[in-house]
C-alpha cells in the first residue's frame, strides 16, 4: 500500500507508518482503558472500533494517494486508524474472555469449579485462525484483481513499476473498504453481545451468593443465561 497506493518510497514511507502506528497505540491504550472504566468494555469497543472502521471508508473515498500541502496524508491517517483499532482490541480482548469464565462458573460450576484455561484459550484459537484466514483472503482478493506476488514491482524491485489502476484499486479495497465491512459485521454481533457492565455486575453479585452456599436468583440475567 505504501509503495503502490500511497505512492512513496518504501524506506521513508514505512518508517513514518510504523512510527505513527507505535505512537498511536501508546496514546490510545490509556484512553481506551479510561473509557472502559467509565462505560464498560463493550461500549469502549463499539466507540473506538467504529471510529477505526468509519475512518477506513473515508480514507478510500478521499483517496489513499490524497495530498495535503504536498504531503501524502494517508501515511499518517492509515496507521493512525489501524492503531486505534488494534489498541482497542488488545486492551479488552483478554479481559472480555475472563468475563465468560464468571458466567460459566455461575451456570456450570459446582463448588467453585472454574474453567479459565479452555475458556480463555478458545478465543485465542479463534483469533489466530481469523488472522490466518484474513491473510489468505487478502491474497485471494489481490490475485482476483490480477496482482502478481512473484513480480519484482514492489519495495525490493531494482526499478519500480507501478501496477495497473485495476490492481491498485484492489489493493486499496483490501486496505480499506473490505476490512471496514468485516469490522461492521463484527460490530453488529458486539451490539447483541449480552455481557454489559450492568449484567456483569448483577452476575457477580449472584455468583458471590452461590459460592457462599446462599440463596441466589437469576432475575435480570435472562439474556446472559
């Protein structure tokens, strides 16, 4: 994308991209954490990942080779949007997995039985599977657009040859519209996700009673159960 879509030298361009990505994640993580403390993890995900996905669409509409004052603005905008999404995901991913441990203990656990290992390992497996599938899909989509990964026309080419506009358009979609659509679908599932701060607090209160061998109720936990 840096070379073929944004249209800059790889060495200088990628240095800016990585620098912006690292700084964005360093700045965003504490902000996401604060928002999680105020609103809950699900709400924080909806806010920040929606911003990331919407920004990807705007990036494509504005043009990935857009100029502002002679500067290729997407060298900053693209990694910034990526950094916001990544930092949000990795900040809340594991902790949201542990919420399910509490739910599983309430539903299935006896005498304090908990299944942290399997419940936290399974989302990690799905995440790794998703990453591998995403890379495969990128290759398949780029191949459908005619991109030849064996040709020396990218960063390591002795003489750079810009691919056709059709191929560049495919690369831009793989970097913007397509992931934005997939993220949009995941956000719909997140909206339906029943583990909110309110329901989680109600669950833990009843779980304390169950652990203590006291009477507990399931009122208000219907969506979770």
